[in-house]
């Protein structure tokens, strides 16, 4: 086991503490995400102003927000709900970058990680501390990467004209139509 594993400039123990403070617990997906970010940053280099694309809504966006300047709120991170455990960091000027993913074939060498990700072992049968030790032991050996050129989902979404909804009186994007989505019956609340 690599007791000296450094991830995103932190010891493995500091990585777990950082994740716990942000995410609420040292979630295995966020821990693996830290390893993925670390590998991607190594490939693109320290001087690249990078944006990120994440291919799942589960866990991985938190790793991007923790270990890069890219957040959902600043528009530097796009999340696509493909439920693939993969991320891309890319140069926002050239659109050249690196895609990193959890390689299922490689993870077979680490049965706890494979069984956790494939949901083959119930959580009660795979204690968190055992899984976190397996992740530490595996390090980057469960990851693969490839250079990519981003062709979709890049750049910031521009704000358009704002209107005042004639039904509710709230400001909303004019692109939604004559009324806000909520007044059109498409809101998430009643």
C-alpha cells in the first residue's frame, strides 16, 4: 500500500478530510475523482487555464469543484448526465485536453473497487474503511486517459434578455416565452 500517496498536492489522509468537509463524508467516488483530477492536471500542465466536463452527476462534480477552480456556478464546469465515471480537463482557448475515466477492466485487479462500482457487493458487506484502503492501494492504476479535442459543451452559457412575468411579477429569461416556466405550468413547485 502506498502510504505516501499525494493527490492534488495533499496526502491521502488530507484528501479524505477535505472531501469529508465539503461532501459530508469521504465518498469513494469523490476520492477516485480526486485521483482523476490529479492525473488530468498532470497531463494538461500547471499553466493551462482549464475548463471541465464531467460525465456523471454523482460524486465526480464535487471532485472538480474541490480540486480545480472549475465550478458549476462560475460556468467553467459542464455536467452531462451520461452516468459514465469520466471527466475532461481542457484548455479553454485551444479546446485540447485530457479525458480520464475509471477503467473497469483495470479495476478488476482491485476487487473491492470493481465490486463497489459495479454494485455487486452490498454496502453493508464492504465497509467504507476497507474500500478507501483499496482506493489508496490502487491509486491511479484503475484509471485510463486519452487526449481529446472538445467539440461540444464548451464555453459559458450567455445570459440573454430578461423580462418580467406578467403573471407572477418575477424576472425571468425572455427565451422562456411570454411567461416564466413556472407560470407555464413547468415549474418544480405548485
